[in-house]
C-alpha cells in the first residue's frame, strides 16, 4: 500500500495550492481520507477529513479556506487550500485507516508573508 502525497510548494500569503493523495494497493472509496499537518517544533495536527459518503469536517483554523474532496475513479484524495497564511506552513500528510493506518510521505507547504 502506498499513499503518494504531492502538490506542495512555496506560495505567497493569500495564494492557493492543491494537494493530492494518490493511493495504490488500497481502494480509497470505502475509507475516510484525512489530512494532517506538522509545523516545525509542533505536534502533528489533524486538518480535514472526508468520509466515504462525502461528509467533510475541518479544524476551525482552516474552515472556509480549505476544501477536502475525493475522486474515487482516480483513487485519489485532494486538499484545496485557498487564502493561505504563513501559519499554514507545515508538512502535510494524508492518512487512511483501513486494517491499519497508512500515511503518505508528506509534502511541504511553505507560505511566505
């Protein structure tokens, strides 16, 4: 099983990025997809989730700015991040809990002020 996270980069405050989490070896459709992030010196923080039925939930700090989605035909999850702030700077990880927890390798998001 592999979760390949991509789409990170360097962006100015107010900009946008779209992260992708492409899965292989596991079918995403029956699973909840979660995104987490970890800033330097801080604990990993849950950011957003989407259920198999499409219900979404977000940490308060990203509500109204981030949108999580999934494309089961592509076996991929996404995190659209708009109005980015310097405090969004972190390594972002996707996660799927099936018979065990699977994590992507992380993708760096850096937001400059």
